[in-house]
C-alpha cells in the first residue's frame, strides 16, 4: 500500500519533470490565474460597498444622485467581471494548447517511436486494442485531466488563499466561521468521492464485461441461429446487463451525493454568517455591506472546495493513466547489435543447434541444425504447430534463439545489426499485409527509390501488371482500408511483386493455404518460381505438390528436425514425409 | 427520438416524483436569499434579534428540506436512468437476436455492438442531463425571475432580457463546435487505423526497414489531430466564461436599475437588491449546464437515431409453428438463385442439385464461388431469391426455422465458441449430454488436447485462448453431439494438417454412417473421398459427379486438381 503511494508519487514527479520545457507557459497560466483570482476577489468587495451605500442612502432618505455617484463603482465592478472572464478564457486556451501539444501529442509521438523499437514478440502477444487504448484512451485521459488538475489545484489554492485573506480583512469573526467549516466539508467530500471512485471502477468493469458478451453474441450470430442459442445468449446478456444497471446506479448516486453535501455546508456557512452578522449589525459593529461581502466570499471560498473532490479523482486518473503510459514507454526494447555484414551476400545459411521457445520453459524448436547453400530452394514441411513459422521468425531476427546460432555466410547473425540482417531477406507471407497507399507505393515498399519502369518490369515478371492496369486508376489506385478492393489472390501477387522489386539475395515464402481461386493460384505459382530464381529460398509448404523440386526438404515435427533430403530420398525412406505425402491422395 | 422516449413510459410515476423533489429542492435554494433579505429588512433594520433567529431557523429548515429533496430526487432519477439504460440495452440485444440476416449484414457486427452499448450510454447521459436540466433549470431560472417579479417587475424583465442572449450564444457556438469535434474525432480514428495497420504489418515493415516512415505517418496524423483538438477545445471553452460574464453583466445592470427604482420609491430595499443578485448567481450555474446539454444534443440525437434504427429493424418471420419431427436427410435444390442485398452480381445462379439421404457430398470451388452462400441458404439464414430448396421432401419456405435447424448440425467457417467452459460449449449441441458422450465426440473430432485441459477448462471470449485448429475441432465435436439427419461442414478442416484430417475423416465415416454429410471445401483431397462432388465456380454449378467422373468431364475441377497436386498423378 505504502509502496504504491510511493510509486504514485514517483509518477507525479516524473510528470512534473517532463513539464519543465513548458515551465514558462505554466508560469504564465499560473500568473493569469492569480490575476483572475484578484479580480474575482475584488468584485464582492465592490458589490458589498455598493449595496452598503444603497442601504445607507435609503436609511438616510438620500437616494437622489446615487445612481450617478455609484456609476464609477458599477463600471469598475463590470470591468472586474470582464477581466476575470477574459483571464479565465486566456488561461484555459493557453493551458489547452500547452497540455495538448506537449503531453497529449508528445506522448503519442513517443509511443509511436517506441513501437518502432519494441520486439516483435511484444506485438505478437499484445492485443492491438491494448496498444490503442494506451495511445488513445490513456494519453487522452492524461491530457484532459492533467489540465483540470493543474487548473483546479493552482486556481483553487490561489482562490482559497486570496478569499481567506480578503474575508479576514473584511471581518475576522465572520471569516472564522467560514474557514472552520472548510475542513468538515473537505472531509465529507473526500469520503464521498472515495466511495465514488470505487463504484465507478466497478461500473467500468461491468460495462466492459457487457461489451464483451455483446460482441461475442453478435459476432457468433450464425452459430447462435444454427444452434438456437438465442435464449442462452440473452440470459448471459441479462446477467451482465443487470449487474451494469446496479453498478451504474450506485456510481451515479454516490457521485450525486457530493453536491448536496457541499450545499449543506455552504448553507451552514450562510446561516451562521446571517446569524452572527445580524447580531453584529444590531450592535452596530459592522454594516450590511460587510455581511453581503462575506456571504459572497463564502460562496467563492466554497467553489474550489466543491471542485476538490473532482480534482482528487482526476488526480487519481492522471496517475493511473500515466502509470500505464510509462509502463508502455519503459518496456524492454529490441537489443541493439552493431556488427556489420559485408557488402556482398552469397546467401549461405546455417543453423547450429538452434533451440527456441516463445516461453522459456516450452521450446518450440529443439536443437535444429541444417545448412542451405547459396541459391538453394529449401522447403520446410510438417504438421501445423510444429514450428515452421518459428523458423522464419528466427531467420528474420524477429526473435532471437535461446541457444545455438544462425550463420549467414559464416557470420553469426546474433552479433549483427538487425536491420542489416533483415535487409538481406525478402518475404512473402500468408498474411498479405499491404499498407494504405497506392498500388505503386505498395509494390515499391521494399525499394522506395525504384523508378516507374522498374516497378512495371517487376509487376510484369510476377504476373500482376495486367491486374494492376485493369484497375480504374492503374498503378495509382489507392488501396482501401483493409484492402477490400483486392481479392486474396491479387494481394498475394502484389506481395510477390513487392519482394521481387526489393531484390534481396535471400527469400522467405510462406504459401497461402486457401482463399485463392484456381486461376490466380496458377499465376501465383509461376510468380513465385520467377522470384526464387537465383536466390536462397526458404519455402514453408502447405501443399506438398509445390516442393517436389526443392533442393532440400526439412521435415519438422514437434520442434525437431526429423527428416532431411530431397523429395525422392524422403519417399524412399518411407518415413513421416512418405505418410504425409500419401495422406493427400489416399482414398478414405 | 420518439422510440427512445417510449421506453421511459414504465417510469413516469418515479420520474414525476423525482421531478417534484428536484423542483422542491430548487425552490428551497431560491428561498434562502429571500429569507435573508427579510431577515435583513425586518431583523436588522427593525432591530429585532428574534426576527434574525427566526430567519436563521427558516433558512436551516429550507436547507434541510432542499437537501433532502435533492437526495431523494437523485435517488429516483439515477434509478430510473440505470433501469432505462438496461431496458434499452436488452431491447436492442433481443432485437438483434431476432434480426434477419440481410439487416444484420447491412448494419454490421461492430456497429450493432456500438448501438447496444456505447450509443445507449450516450443517450442515457443525455437522459440524465436532460432530466436534471429540464426540471431544475426552469425552476431555478423562472423561479428566480418570479421572485424578482414579486420584488420589482422592471428588474425581473431586465433579468429575462439576458436569457435569449445566452441561448443565442450557445447555439451559435454549438454550431461551430460540432464540426470541429467531428474533425478531431476523425483524426483520432485515422491515427488508430494507422497504428492498427502498423502492428498488423510489423513483420513486413521490419523486413523492409520502413519503421521510420511508419512512425512519420503516425506522427503527422498526430500533429493534425492535436491541432484539431486544440481548436475544438478552445471553441468549447468559450461558453463558460462568456455565459458567466453575461450573467455578471446582468447583475450589474440589475443593481444599476435597482438604484433608480429605489430612488423612485417602489418599496424596493437594499437587501432586496442583494437577494436579486443572489438569484442571478444561483441561476448562472444551471444556465451553463443547460448550455452544455444543448451542445451535446446532436451527439445524443445521432446515437438515439442509430438505436431506433436497430429497434425498428425487420425480424425474421416464421411461416409455420415449430414441429417435433425428424425429416429424412435428402436435399434438393431446384433452380436456386440468390443475390446478397446490395450485391452487384448474384452469388448463386440457377443451381439445381440433389443429395440423396445418407450420402456424403462435397461442394468444392474457390473463394467467391458461392459455397458458403449455399450453406447459408440451406440453414435458412436467407431465403432463395428464386427457386426452391427441399429437405426431406419439404419446401424450406414453408418450414419453421427451428424445425429446419433441428434437422441440420453445422460446423461453420467462423468456428465460433462462447466464453465459459469447454463442457458448456459442447453441450450447446446437446444440452443433456453426459460427460462420456462429450468424450466420445471429442475423440471422434480428434480433439485429444482436451484430455490435458479438462472439460472445465475456461474458454475466453470467442475462444481467444485456443488456437484455430483447436477451435475447429471443438466445433466439430459440438456438431457431432447434435443428433440430426444432415451434417454440414463449411471449410471445417482447413486448419488441420493432412494426417489429422485423414484420421478425422475415418472417425466421421464411422460415427455418421447413414447420415447425410455435406462437406464444403477447397481441398481436392477432401472431395476425392465423397460419394458426390459438386463444383461451383462464380456462383454457377459447373460440374456434378464422382471424383473420377469430374476429372474426366469438368475443366474447373481439373484445374483445381492440377494446382493442388502439381498435376503429377491422377486418382
């Protein structure tokens, strides 16, 4: 508990240190706040004096000429009001600009930069939604509430101090009552807001649970119909729905208690002032104006206190959001190596006793050793989950082996700058990712400097030139969000063209299993053949027919390399590969 | 909007009481300055301490009454809002559950989830704010004006004059702000989309060393967003200071005019003047709140319209009551055509085919060939646009959907599981199934992995904690548990390797002997083992027969065969 407090304190300090570059702006904002408070404090005094003079005038029956006499005071009062609102707006606008550009925008940029340096493993394990909620939700909260907290606390402190001083100067006895009531009001509101925070947390949790159930039910729409699960999902929904309704009620009701509590203490102050003030007026010690002024002050004194409950919960939210954002920014990054590869790459790859697991205690690949000569076509086959894709992750240095080494032209890649290793490979993956840009930009993704002629040549060689020119804007056709204007097979062809244009000495091909119609399939096969020419290629095969001509077939099952050889050699061996191959054609 | 209000009907009594309580509370608030001015007038100027005490007592009473009413009112109104939201969410959910597939597809899952959750939240927020604002603001404002009127009508009119000014200002700002917020929300969406893309494409981005550009894209979107946010925020922040200033100016004007009235001898006193200034202060808070309600109104209206659209969406009508029958498992399609709503080309065109009861039929073809559409028509998700479908000799268009679904046990492409345990998910196939039966089905579905996990293993939302292959096998086991004359597998073996598929195939042959099996697939190896194969291409049936017949007669089938086997061996 205490540790947590310390932790929260450290987070606040860190936030504070990061505010240093905008210190001058914050100081200016604080200065505006101060002036604003002075204006606000001057107003009740002026109004009190005016009312006093009116009352005196009425008592003495000397009202004539009073409007004219009071005009300067009234004008001053109006100026005070105007000044405080102008300053108030100036302060908000300034803070808004400072916080949004320094914190909201700044943190988002840092998160985006951080993304570039995070290991692929982190991204694989983390739902996209989580990163987005760091970047959008948490940073947004941080910016929004930071502003509130700063304003609330700075303005509140100034106002409390200034009003207290002014009140005491006006009348110490009356001021005492107001000030004495303050701790009581404070204590009550913090009590309520503590319960409030707890209830709101519960409400957010059950709201999330309800969204989960709703999402599940709607995305399984067809299954629900096919298995007549309507009642089942409705019961599930109703359970969460009811919980949310209860928690919503509790949260909003407790939140609604803050106002009456504050109102009660305000009224107590009001009544006490009236009582004591009336008695003092009767004794002739003070005038009506003083009572008026103190009552107005009491209201001003109460308003920052009313906000204090909110400010405290905002502060909690700021700390919680900052904690999550810093947690993200402090994540371990991809280790950096500085070794260099020679300019010329021949493309010999060697695995030496490579063992790797995504979790240290569960190896996915166990002591894998093999050698690929420059220009060879290496096929990797085996059952799903056997470790084929993991091999690619290691080759590309998306992950690092737990033990053993991967050599490229005899050099251990673990010592070499990741970018350089990756720069020797081109990839065509099952998951055909295209970025939101034009077709031309996508084909040139791995070689941004390529000329139009080069791009077209690459597309011709990989059989997608015709497909592209058939599109309404040809090479300048933009790829829509989620690339809905392209079929799976067309996307596959584009990624092949992309790999071709990147022109790297080594190649990784992860074949698509499905989602491609027959004719496109044939085109893809031809395009891949073109692409592989003269490069060391690693092909993850799902259909054995495509790898019959491989120079070497690696059979991987349950993390071990169990067979190795050409198609013919492996068939003659009548082992695992033989069974796998025949299972495709056997009659059931 | 009207539909939304209709759901408030059951609560009108409580709302009335809550309104009364809040009105009382507002009045009590307003009475304080009045009592105060009486106290000053009679007690102070009358030099009567008794009157002062009495005044203070009155104020205490009003405060307690006011606070009590406020708590009671908020108790009632939060209860109403919480239940109202729950009602709306339930209504949307249940409507979607009975919605027809055309509507479901045209609105989309994500949008419907938003309607059933976030939109309700937005509307409820408005309901809270409105119920507060509609009741307390007029009470406070017009109560204040009324009380002023009792003291001096000229001053009351002066106060009223400021009202249109404030509302004019608010509506003007509101008009300016909404597009700014839309722009800002749009830029947030764009940034999210960029990040989403970047995370999805991380391997390609890293492989081609484009991290710097990916970051630059996000960075420029972020800068645009921050500019949009600043201008939207700045515009919105204008409301509170300007409104406050206007009300302050009203107070100054009232004081100035008041002095003239005092001079004129209308019976107005100095303390009265102070009371009026207090009324203005009391109303200003509620006026600012009202301003924000007005500005947020369009948001809530959009949300309310979206919910209304979901609630009014057409539902599937049943042509006949449910029957407790088991039909014979034969299927016949007669010249069936179907086009998706909004689809340019028909998904299926003039399909006629017959699958005799107890046979194993494959439907093969590439993406977009119409295989899944065929399954959807069989399951009664959509009615065919033309032609007729018969199951066990009965026309589907005259059959209750529940009766139809009792005849079919499908494994759908999406491999959908629900949060809960493995046992719960399996029992959806047969609610009364014993554990042994579950194990038998799992065994047949090659789901041996459940042995390690146990039947009570938790399944997370949509089965996120299981791999694609595991989900597929659990769905197969669930389908096997359901006892039906026809079993339908829509691309259900795609995540299984060849060896597992072969084992599954022989287990199915044993378990489903005598049942009709329909296998929708892209794999020749699957089709080759079926009694009958139907080849779809571009929505048309281009071949029907056995594997060897089709190799001879069907060009498309040959092409698929060649591409998958390298054309090396035949049969």
